[in-house]
């Protein structure tokens, strides 16, 4: 690759999926060679779209995207494509190469060690847990050893050990890395610069420093700009009042009025466009279904150890207001347990008759991607009411345009917010959450944690986000790793 210090440069790039929805508007920015960056912006701003523009999957309407000559690119995507679930680990990782190398198995074993994952290469991807699939998505990008490594929400579904291995890899990686993530601690450990995509202007601002420093710098800048404008507006109003008084006087007073008008024009010219903060969802409540005392009984749990299933006996009787945290490392069977409960296919568990179940799946496979977001919300109501649907969607930052969009075309973050809007309309008795922080903007997480904590029904939660979990009160913990000795 060229010794030029710039590896990616956007030059006045404009792009939008529709005419009225510009994601980028003459955006210009550049990334240096061998530097670690964070790409930030609110859910739906278009961060993943920028990655697709860099890889060439999408092309700009106007402007140019320059890459260093010979630069290679690889992307670790957010979720495993459903078409891949029937492939083996070997078949999937082979797709990382145009020409499959003779030493493929050796290359695969080496990269799986980097992401702390061990599995037979002929194992089907559909048999893997969400956390194991997340490691495989990373491995697919890392095995290519690209000059530009794009990581889209790479910590989703990873436990603490997985995040630790990934952090160490990024720190040691000798080339350029761009990361989309909402995990502040993870980002602070390696970030040297931040690109902030402003959803309101379609511009990208570049900052030096780590993630938290930049978030604070943006907030401080907003306050400075607001204070400056407030002072200028005060000056403008004062001068206008005096102009109105002096304009009807004669002689020198009229000249003074003219001078004051010039001062007004100068003050108006000095007004700055205040950078708007990312919008945060307001506080909300998930109404709980009226229930009898017992909601769920669990007598047994399947635990996966060394890729072998083991049956363990438990005695869990869950009632309304019971909140249960389910713990254990990736691959032990947490998501499998939640899926079997939500589907009613767990022979060792009984959900009381009539209980409505709200289920947040980490890959959103419970959503119908062909429905519009509006139709998805309407399906949660016995009698759909347009005003209620639109008002609820708006609370979760789903505008009229987004409600008319097919669910499959929403960003991953918007799909997550759609799920919470669905729960509000559903009024479930039992909520089952599998990694509900995945893809969600960090600004929304305290609001979501508060809503979950105050839920009056029964709750089962799996999450590796420790700060998020700490904001929720749990009556019980079920640690799958302790069930098998």
C-alpha cells in the first residue's frame, strides 16, 4: 500500500436512500493510515451506510471517495445473514477469500484462537449461539488481514472475555480500524479519533481523543454555541428596540438608527448554527398484563458444556414482579433457554395459560422484515388505533417516514427501538430479553433500564452489559455455569 498517510477520504459526498432523506450532504473527512477510529451518531443516522460506501457496496450520488492505492477492506457485520445459517464454519470462512488458500484450515484455527472460539469446522452456523456467531463474524473479517478493518457493533453478544480478546486485538492491529459501537468503555480503550455523523446536517465532524472526551466536547460546544446565540439575540433585540425609538426622530437620531441597523446585521451574521444533540427517547412505561400470581415454572435447564448438552434440575417458580437475571459465558445455552421458553417448546417449563409473552431476540428474527414498522406496531394491538400507534412510534424516534419503511430496511438500532414500542402496545405479562442493549444508542440505555426495572410483570434477562444490568433490580439470578459441576 502507498506510504500516503491518508487511507480513506470522503470529498463532498452526498448520499440518501430517498430524495427527501439525505444521510450525507457534501460530507468531507479523512482517516489516517494505521489509526483507530470510532464512528458515532444516533440510531438511524447512517453509520453502517458509511461503511457500505467505503467498501463500494453503495455509491455516492455526488462527490468522491478516495482510497489509498491497493488498500484492502474487510467488514465485520452486525448480524449473521440468515442465508449463512445452513453453512459450516469452514464454508463460511472460506467466503472471505476470492481464491481459497491451501492452508485454509490452519488459517481458520489461527483466527478462531484470536477471537477465543473453538469449534469443529464442520459445525453448522445455525447451531451456534449469538455470542459464538458474533465471534465468527469477527473472524471472517480478521482472517483477511485488511488494510482497513471496519467493525460494526463488534461487542454485541460478546461476554467480558470476548470483549477483552477483541480489545487486545484492536490495540495490536498494525493497520487502520473504524469501529461503530455504543460500548463507551470498549471504545475508550483504543480510540484515537472520532468521526461524528450529524443526523440533522448530514455532515461528518472529526475529533481527536477518546470516545468519552469527544462526547463531552460535543456537549460543551453545544452549550457554548447556545450561550453565544442567547447573548447575540439579547443584543439584537436591544438594538431593534432602540431603532424603533430613534427611527422616527430627525437629524442625528436618524443616523444613530442607521448605525444600530448595521450592528443588528453584524450580530445576526455572527449567530452560529447550534449543533443539535442526538435525540434521546423520553421516559416510558411498559404496561403489564393483569396476572394471577404464578407466571412461569421451570424445573429443568439444558446446559451446553464443551459443545455437549447436559440436563440440570432447577426449581424456579416466577410470579408477577419477579425479575430474573440469567448468567453464563457465551455458548452455554442462555439464548437457547430463552428461545425455548418463548416458543413454548421447553418440556421442563410451563407458562401459565393466557400470559402474553414479549420476546426481544438479539438477531430480531421475531420481527417480520416484510411488514412496515407501522404494521409491526399495529400487530401488537387487539384493535389497532392509528393515533396511538403514531404517538408510540414517535416516542421511540420512529417518524412518519420510518413507520412507512419495511422493518428489514430499518437500521439495527431502529429495529431495537421498534421492539420496545411493540412491548408498550402489547402489554405483556412475561418479558424475555436476550441482549436488549445490542445496537441501542448509549443515550437511550438509562431510559430503557428504568422502564425494565419498573415493569410490574415477570422478567427474564440476559445481558453482558454490566452497567446496564446494575440499573435493574433482580430478585433471583440463574447462573448456568454453576449448574454443571
